[in-house]
């Protein structure tokens, strides 16, 4: 399997890293690395995320954080479509059917 990051998900990752770095650069680097590592785990365990009401979309909650990865499995690819900050009201991606 291949891991693909949608442009919007890359922008989410850059934004959250920049925001955290304003307060704690080391924590920003650690969280970005953690998110990338968690995403890589999906290559081995693509079903690790919870299914959503929207067919084909899954949500992997990053342990001990406010972040989730919204992704889908397409053929042999895993596409990360959003890095969601759980402090927001709802994800940008529609997870409802």
C-alpha cells in the first residue's frame, strides 16, 4: 500500500505545526513527527481508523492528542484527506452519509 497526502491535509499539517511552534517549537516538531508516524502505520493497518457514516471514509484518532486523521482507502492507496483538530466544531470533510 501507498500513503498519499491530499493537498488540504498537507496544508492542515503545516498550519497546526506553525500554530504550535508559535508557543513551543519542540512540541510542534514532535507532534508533526507523531502525526506522520501514525499515518505510516496505516500502511500496515489500513482498517485501524473508525468507520464513519460516510461510506469509504475512516477516522483515526491520534492517541493522547486532539487530532484525527480523516482518510480513505482507494485500491492500494491510503489517502489522508484531512488532519482534524478535535477542538473545532466539526471536520471540514463531510463524514455524514
